[in-house]
C-alpha cells in the first residue's frame, strides 16, 4: 500500500458508527456513542479518522488540557493491521498536537499490548510508571510520556 492511499482527516459525526465498530472487539472497554460524539465535537479533544477507499479503517482520539494531551484510543481495523496505517495516523496526530501548542503527551497502555507499545516507543514515548490492575485483576497499565 502506498503512503498516499490513506486519507487522514478530522472525524465527523457521520463516522461515529464506524468508530464504534472499530472499537468493538479491539478495546476492552469500548467507548459509548455519546463519548465518541463528544470526542468529535469538543474543541478540547481531537479525533482523526483514516480512510481507505471511502471506508474508515483506523482512528485515534485524544484529550487536550492546557499544554498537555492525553491519548484515548488508537485502533486499526483487524484486516488492515501491519500495513503502517497506525504509524501514519500517529505521526499526523503528533504533528497536529504540536501545532496546537501541546508540550507533553501522556498515555496508558496494557502492559502486554506488544504492537501498541512498539508503536509508541518507535515515536519516542518512554515509560514512566506502572498502574497495577488498571484494566482489571492482573492487567496492568504502563504509563508513557513524550515531550513534543
Ligand atoms: C496497536 C495498533 C493500533 C497498531 O496498528 P497498525 O496499523 O497495525 O500499526 P502499524 O502497521 O502502523 O505498525 C506500527 C508499529 O507497531 C508495531 N507493531 C505492529 N504490529 C505489531 C505486531 N503484531 N507485533 C509487534 N509489533 C507490532 C511495529 O513497531 C510497527 O512499526 P514497524 O512496522 O515500523 O516495525 C493495532 O494493533 C490495534 O488496533 N490494536 C488494537 C487496539 C489497541 O490495542 N490500541 C492501542 C491501545 S488504545
């Protein structure tokens, strides 16, 4: 797949159904409809959709407070994983966050989520802590941070 095939754009309310479908089965506690709608419409949040041939195949959401940003979820549809889509979406998100004056980006990720941790480390995020049982009994969160 050529880099240019993926169209990255701000998510719109018409994408809510597709984003919910992306979350189902990929995220332990998927966001409900109203949370995704807020992610799309709230000026202090940012939500990007990645489109291939007219279909939303990946998305990322983040929350901004002053000059700090906290990442919500990033998901690539199962049949398009490993094609570099999340990397492109992630790079665009970080570029936009910097443009919006963000200085620090925080995230938490389940400690056994190898692909996601690899994605974050590849773009310079480093771990700064562990939150025990954050996702349920025996399921820890790694806390990661990057200065942008
Ligand atoms: C994490 C996720 C978004 C990555 O999406 P993707 O589009 O497949 O990612 P990319 O193809 O851009 O790969 C990005 C990097 O992730 C890593 N990666 C991707 N798949 C991997 C795998 N199966 N094993 C190990 N590392 C992997 C690699 O470092 C890769 O970079 P590289 O190809 O330059 O080595 C995807 O696996 C996903 O949707 N997972 C379920 C949802 C989730 O857990 N999201 C993160 C927490 S919210």
